[in-house]
C-alpha cells in the first residue's frame, strides 16, 4: 500500500477506517503467506545443502519435515491467522511463480552452486516482502490509533458503531 494510504485519517468516517483496517489485515495476511512460503523453501534448500556437504549446522531434512507437520517440540508458535485464505496479490503471484522455478522444484538434481544462488535470490525476495510487511504493520497501527483515539475522546461510542 502506498504511504499516502493513511493520509488524513482524521477526516475519514469510522466506516472508512474499518474498511482500511480490513484492507491492511488482508494485505498483511497475503504478505505473511508469501513470506512463509519463501522461508520454507529457503529452509529446504539449506537442509539439502547441509545434507550434501555433511555439515551438522542447521536443521536436517527430517527436522524440517517434523517441524512442518506440527508434531515436533514446541508445536505451533505463530499467531492464529484472522484471514484463513490470503487474498491473491501481486507479491503472492510473484512468489508462487518464483517457487515454480524448475531449479527449486527438483533440489536433488541441481548443483550446490545453483542451490546457493537460488537461496540467495529467495533470501533477497524474503527481505523485500518483510519490509513491505513492516510498512503494512505501521499503516495498520496508524489506522488503529485513530480508531482508538475516537473512542477515547468520546467522538464515537460503541453504541453508535453498533447502530451503523
């Protein structure tokens, strides 16, 4: 979302603010989904490289499989998503297309150098997605702060909102 998305929040109606909050939540869910996909593939590439080189640092493939199944120690550590099916966005389409790269689909058939190059590319995209997500968090915070300010100041009451 563009920075000007949150301009002049004080002039927006409560209905507009609620819609903006929902849009921010949907965008954050889509970015989080794309980020999780990238992180999973990065972990798989790392495990493949570790298995090939005999290194013990990092999680092994069985550790990753156990973590992905949710049966490992610690269980689920993330927050429960409020939006169960993330909306399709430009970022999620780009990440899905990137992950469909034949190099990434057949890790066992590519060289170590190709794996490292793919991992570097994915880490760069994951960093970009994380930065976008951070910006969405900032925008969501501004919208939520304006809503809270109105309740605290008495400009709007819960009863008024419920009647609308």
